[in-house]
């Protein structure tokens, strides 16, 4: 029987490269996996007080469904976080709990993008945006981010790509895959374009408290009048990606998103609700001790600096310094490989280190690069990058 073409067309490079890695592992070969952004795979642990809250919730039999929008106490805690941290004027009614930010992306694109409508996405971009926009018949339009300028968005390029079909613009700050963070000035310039044209902003802030140089700025703070759906969650900063919890916060001062929000809530009804015990437990991530975040940031700062220095020492590799999240996006001189994908697969086969091909984040702006996480301790990163050094010398 034939499959639906839309499913066959899905391309999620971050997990697709694990297929050949698993083959090596099935032969007893140990692979250093630098492909997936999961801190728990290394020496980061979900804080004890949050784990304890989950055990309590399950023990007390809070195991049923919740309302589709999520439980009120968590929505209140998140609205408070956004008001305090980013000065965004919202109430708990504007916050919707989803199964990870992934589900927020899916539901938001499903409820806003019609066939043929365009969405501006950063180039390179976290692939879920590109894939879900295509899945629903929309057209992702990548805007250039400039490697020679620390992967900052090219405002003129964005301006040129706005058409009467543009429905929304995506900003990911701090960025995956480049590790860039954006200044207030840059955010002001891009968000002005949103305000001047008939579109809304999708602001992905899942790495908000993982910055190493300077603070995190939310585009919604910088542009108080534009319609924004802010996406964030608990997978990264709170170290619990397997719990699958995220949220969408609608900040819509002029009511332009009313209909999209109605469609979004219908999507939420269709999938019933997000995990109830986990919703209860993450309230502790917001209201309980926060020291673990400082510790996480310090580890990442050290590992990011190491990765930056070591990778730049390798012949044929050059990279900018990541300023947030836990990814680095180096450029490779593709001498003996036809593409970055071939480079990644060859490196895996010869040296048993797994990274992701840059073209998986955008065919134009990501090609000729690879993405590596810098989550592991320095000794493991050193081992992986020594192998890369050796591999490149043979090129
Ligand atoms: N948005 C960005 C920018 C990401 O990097 C990721 C995961 O890597 C997600 C969303 C998905 O996160 P979640 O685990 O909340 O679904």
C-alpha cells in the first residue's frame, strides 16, 4: 500500500544519522554521540526536588486527564515567569501546555499556515519548523544568518523575502544549530519588520537561560505591540527532555491572533492533554530552588569554550564561538567528500563519532557545516575532536 507522501517527505537529520550509528553499535562498536541535544545523556541530572515532585504526584494518584490547555497552577506559574523575566503582559489564560515545544510547533503551524502561505525561518534552522510548515502545505522561506557576523540575522535579506503571502516569522534565540544569541538592537530591527507587515512572530526561547555572554532578550519584550506566540519548555534548561513538556504563550495586544488561537485550542482538544503528573511536578522547577541552572551554565561555558578553541586548531575546520544553548556549527573544507552528509557518514564510519550534517538544518545556509553538541565533559570532547583532527589530516 502507498504511504502518504507528506510523511515520506519528512527529513529530520538529527535522528536520521542515528540509523548507521546503531548499526555500528549492534556490532559492539562504541560511538561518541554528539548529535542529540539531550543533557541527560551526559553528566547533567534532572534536579532532585523536581524528580521528587513527580513521584509525589504519581503516588497521590494525580494520574488522570487535565483540561486541554493545561492545569491552572502551572499556567499561572508560567505567566508569572514571563511577566517577571521578560516583562510580557500576559495572564494564565494566554498560556497553553503542550507535549514538548515540538507539539507547540505542530499545533501552531497546523492552526495558522494555509497551503501556499510562507513562513520566514532562520537559515540554518531547527528542522521541526521547516518540516511542519511543509507538512501543512506552507512554504518555509529561510532568511540568511551571517556566519562572518556570529550568525546574526541579515535584516536586509529578511526585508527582501517578505511578500503578501508571508504569514509569520520564526526567531530562535539562543539559536539551534548555531549557538548565536541576538542583541536587543538586532531583535528590534527584525521585530520592526513584523510590525510593519501583516504577520505574527513565533519566538522560540527554549534555551533562554542558557547564555554565556550577556543576557537573554525576548523579542516580545523588545517589541511590545506586535503579535507574538512565545514557545518555551522544560527539556533543556530544566534538564527533563523525556518528560515532554512545553508551552505556547500568546501575547496579542491588538487581538490579531484571536482566530489562530481558537484553532490552536481545537488542536489541543484533539490530542486531549499534556502529561498530568509531569505538569504538577514542573511547578517545582518554576517555584523551587534554581541553583542548578547556574551550575549547568558554568559547565556549558567551559565546554563551549573548549570546543571552540579545539575545533579551530583543526586543519580544514573553522567555527564561530557559541554564545548560548549547547551547539557549535563549524564549517568544513569538503575536500574528499561530495557533501557534508557524506563527510558526517565517513567520519562516523572511520572514527565512530556522530555529528549532524549542516544541510539537515538548511540546504543552502547549513551546507558545508556540521552540528555538534558540547554537552559531554571536556575529556570526551577532547577524544572526539582528536579523532576529527586525525580524520582531517588524512583528507
Ligand atoms: N525548539 C528548539 C529550538 C529545539 O532545539 C528543540 C529541541 O532540540 C525543540 C524546540 C523541541 O523541544 P521539546 O523537547 O520541548 O519538544
